[in-house]
């Protein structure tokens, strides 16, 4: 089972960026956390971060035939990007939306998620743990298990 984990803009600044919201652990720590969570599930994982919308579109397109599913934190593009929504719809791979914080309980402009319409589930508000829950759900889904 091969899962692509995509992280959007400013997540490379974890630890520095608004630590009261996103925590004090850095992006390298998030990558380690994701690799450990994937290993627990016997899933292969590739992790990629970009600050550029088109680069993320390219990675989603390239996932077709190479990955079984996608876990994505589109970060700010969550709330703006029809292009990411269309890319997810185009490849039609099972996808899970993930957020460290809970955008639904923050500013009103964060309450809209364009990508959500192309995702099986959204996991948010659990910090790094959101990624573990998203990977667990996706792995169970890909294995054909009912309960995730
Ligand atoms: C985020 C939430 C978004 O609203 C924000 O723009 C981010 C990070 C999160 O993980 O909590 O950059 O996706």
C-alpha cells in the first residue's frame, strides 16, 4: 500500500509559525511522526511539501498509477483552491483531508474547504495526531475494512 502525504504552504515553518496554534515541533518532527504512523500500518509513505499551488497540482497528477491514496493538508489552499479540488477529482484516488488545527472553529474564511468535496473524510484539530488518524482511516478504507 503506497500513500502520498502532501503538505501545503507554510507547513515547512512548523515550530516557528504561530506555535500557539500549530505547536513547537518542527516540520522534520512531523515527517518522522508520519513515517512512524505509516510503519504501524505497514504502509509505504512518500511525504512532500510545497508552498506552490501548481507544484501540488503536479504531484497529485503524478500520483495516478503510483499511489493508492492521498493524505493532504492543503494548508491555506484548502480555502481557496479549485485547482487542487479538480486535481483530486481528476485522479480520483481515495483522499483524506487533514489539518493540525481545527479550521472550522477559527476565522470564518477558514470554514470553507474546496478540497473536502473530493475527500472521503476530514481529520482536524488533533495536531500531529490528525495525520495518524487520517492514515489509519485511509489504510482501513484501502484494505476494504468497514470501520476505520
Ligand atoms: C491548516 C489550517 C489552515 O487554515 C491554514 O491556512 C494552514 C494550516 C492546519 O493544518 O491547521 O496553513 O491547514
